[in-house]
C-alpha cells in the first residue's frame, strides 16, 4: 500500500476521536485542525494515487478512498456550521 493511501486512511479513521476531543474539550479549533490535516492528506494522496488508467479494482478502491475522505470532510464542515462546496 502506498504511504499516502495509508496516511489518508489513518486520518479518516481518526475522525471520531477528533469529534470527541472537540466536544469534551469545548474547543472547536481541535476539529478545525483535524480538518486542515485531512485536507493536507487528501492533497498529498491526489498527487500520487492516480485513478485514470489504472486497473479497475485499483481505480475503484482509490475512488472509494477519495469518496470516504470527501464525506468525512463534509461531515466535519457541517458540524462546524459550514456548507461544503459541491463544485469549484
């Protein structure tokens, strides 16, 4: 597994812990910091984990990983009261 994929999976898996820290500590900046780190992991993964032109099973796995990252980022933004962008 590529390092970037592993880092992104680990960052997505840390979402519940980031929510718990933000809630129990009363510090929304904890969640903001987590989301910034998640964005960095997504950006790093996008530069390395190509989907186009890859074998079907690999392309599908990578698309699911990016989908999970998108959902996680959207959920975090929604918790903060921000509406995630659909398109840029």
